[in-house]
């Protein structure tokens, strides 16, 4: 009788642990889902990091020299310096 009680307790414990492995909070499907979310977040972080580096380079260029400011003004605003002739070629 004692052996059967121990066997039943161990079997119940095994069933509970196995259920936790497949359906519980730290189950295998939950871990796989979280791993996918982590990979997606890492990719998003990498893209954001690259965008930040590009913006930092542009800000640094704008702070350091007037060449970048002049280039932007020429491209975006159509700036022409005094005594300069603006020529536009249509293709």
C-alpha cells in the first residue's frame, strides 16, 4: 500500500511538471514566442540605431561646417550666391 501511494504521488508530480512544461508560464511554446519577439525587437533596435547614426552624422556635419548648410540650401531652397549665375538644364 505504501509503495502504491509513493508511486501515485510521483506519477502525479510527473504529470504536473509535464503540464507545466507544455502549458505553463515558462512552457516551451511561450519561450519560443518570446524568442521570436526578442529577435524582432533586436532587428527594430538595429534599424533605429542605424537611423540615429545617420542623423548624428548629419547634425555633426551641420555643426562643423557651412559646406553642408550651403549644400542643403542649394538643393532644398534653390540658394544662389551673389555674382553667381544659375543655369538649369532640362533633359
